[in-house]
C-alpha cells in the first residue's frame, strides 16, 4: 500500500495534464433582494431618518440593523441600479487594533453629472455633521475616494468581477449568520462583524464562487507552466499543488487581497506572502512598488506593513485607490516573473529545507514520512505561532517513532488542527481545508476505512 501511495503522489504531480485547482466549490443560490427602490430616498430625507451618528446614540443606524432600508435605487439613463451608501468610522481597539463600525450614511442629495451621479453624504443631519460629495458610476464605484474624508463608501449592486454575483446577497447572508464569539461584548462584535476590510476585499474576491474564470485560470496556467518547466522533483510538485489548493486556487496568484480572518495583513503570491508580518513579502512588495508603472502611485509601501485590523479607514481607502494599479503591476510580465522566481525559490529551498531541518526524524525514503513533511510545510506556511508548530513537531515525531498508519496519522493531525484558534472560530473552513489537504496528499486513503 505504501508503494501505491507514493506512486499516486508522483503521478499526480508530474506532467502538464495535472488538474491543479481545488475540488469543486458548491455554488450558493443567488437570490436578489427586493430592496425599497426609490422610496429609499424619502427615507433618507425624512427628519427622523435613522442614518449616520444619531443624536440620541441609538443603535438603529448600524447597517447590522438597517440593511434592507439603506438600499438606494438610481436611474442611469433608464437602467436602474441599486447602491448601498455606507459610513465607516474607526476607533482604537485591543492590542493596537482599529475597530471599524459600519453605519447607514445620510444622503442629502443626488444629481446626475454626465454618466455618473454626485451624492452629497453627511455623518449627521441634525446638527449638521461632516459632509462630502462622492461621484458614483453605474457599477457602484466611488470615483473620487481622495475627497471623501475617509468616512464614506458605496457598495454597488453587482461584483465587478462577475455580474452574476449579487454582492448584496452575500453581505445580507453574512449579516444573517453573524454571531458574537465567546467572551466578546456586544459592542466588540458590532465593530468586528462587517470589518471594512471584508467589504473591500472579500466580496470582490473570496465570494466569487464561480471557478474557474478566464483571467484567473490563465494566471494559474502561466504559473503552473513555469513550475513544471523548472521543477521535476515529485515532492516539490506535490507541495506546489497543496499550497495552491489551500492558499490561492480561487484567486489569482498575481493580485493583492486580504484573507480577512484573524490578524492577517494584505497578501499576494501563490502561497500568500503576508506583508503585515512576512519579511520576504515586504521585500518583494517593495520591489513591485518600485516598478516604473507604480512608483509614483505607491511612494510609501511600508504604510501597509501591518495587520488589516490595524488599518485606519484612511489606510484602507488609500489602498483601495491604488489596488488596481498594484494588481496591474503584479500581473505585468515583469511582475509575474518576479513572483514566480521568488515562489520557486521558496518551494525548493526556504520551505522544504526549513521543514527538513525542523523534522530530522523523518526518513526521505518513507512515503508516509514525506506526506507528514508536506503536511508540516503547509501548516508552517499558514501559522506563525511557534508554540503551535512545536507541538505539531512533537506529534509528528511520535508518529514517526511508532510507525503509525496513515489512518492513525490523519486522525491525530485532524484532531490537533481543530484545536487552533482559526478552527475554533471557523470550524467549517478548517474542516474544508483539511479535506483538501488529504485529497491531495493521500487520495487513495479517502476510500479506506477511517
């Protein structure tokens, strides 16, 4: 059986006919909210409107309590489009984080301006608050983010990446599923439930359930061609397939995004260099930022070298303003070449060399030991906590010493991984990641008795 396992590992990873994408993703039913249409404007105009920062401190202006009524319908030359005006504020939180509160914005007026609309928005109707005028196009994009005081934003009806994706449906579903975690106060939960970073990145990238789409597939094809042209070692190729499945299968390896979960920073690349904490990621991001096409737009890349939960609304909106330019640089021939070369170096030397040094008790000729090696590299890439990785090394050493079967190893490792803070907070995501991992590392085992 051991020979069959190793043979399966080799066959999966050699040649160009490999299927690199993760297993199929279940596509949720895409329902549309009815909203309140043009009546939303009357609600915004009413003297007792529940928007912005209300005088009595009422919680009714929070988007959590007022999502459906906040939707505003605009007419773009006979085409009706819905938008969700938001007001975003932040305050200091625990451990130097910034908590973001999302409220319904007060809309004072809207007028056509060429092909766009100008929306006058304010933080409070009475007494008058801070105001700004936002230029909005038919896709729900804010065209003048620099002038909005870092307070206001607008969510358009559809994802710009795929018009079949109803962004309102996903946001509404997130609100419906929101619950406080043990030990959090209601106020803490309110700030965290719809973190601004989730709105900016997650609904554009993570929630596009349709895979593959042409542009992202082409980016992965380019990367995979480079990998198979330069690497022949089956263990390294298996590591590549595992990393892609767990880190970037549903996004482009040549774009920035935010994992949203936990204390993550902005990341990019096939295995998601986190520029919040990863020195290599910061070095490579500086190299990308210095490219002629981006240098003038990104003079201070270190501004973003921190957890997204530590971004002010101004930090987030400045990043949003340059995100398209950063992605264009990453997806240029020079950008792809930089990322591919750095990633191959990580695969062949940094990741495997470091893991082998950390696990000297593993036998390179034992296929089960090689599976444990790859499992450890994937965990090492995902978690920065050294105490957790030390406990994992102890478990692996015990399995190696006892000659544990693959079924015993999977049972023990899965139980250990489900004790992580990530798994406790997001058990479904953690379980899905484990399924992907074993689907790649030991597909023959999936049919064996557990």
